[in-house]
C-alpha cells in the first residue's frame, strides 16, 4: 500500500510541474528590411537575437537590448522589427 501511495505521489508530482510556453522556445531576432540613414548592414545584424553573445562585451543579449536597438535604428529611418 505504501508503494502504491508513493508511486501515485511521484506521478502526481511529475505531471503537475509547469510547462514552458512554446513561445519561449522560439528565438526572437532583429530583422531590418531597410536601414535608412543608419550605417549598418544586414550581415552585421544577422546574429542579433535573444540569447546570443555580444562578441565585443561577451554579454548575453536579452529582449530589452534588442528592443532598444530596434528603436534606435528606427529613429534613424530604418525599418526594423523583432521576429
């Protein structure tokens, strides 16, 4: 009886754990269709995605830093979105 109770609790424990949303598994990247007056190319932004490492500083990029870069490029006339 104790084994059955323990087995039931283990099954309940593993099935009640929260699952990650599918949206968090997709990588969000900065995509620009035009650059306006900004002095950048699409090859320079190819790795500008959430979770990527900045080669200059070694920091991991987060969604906030990508949003800031998008706003900055859009202010200079670029047409950038986060996809």
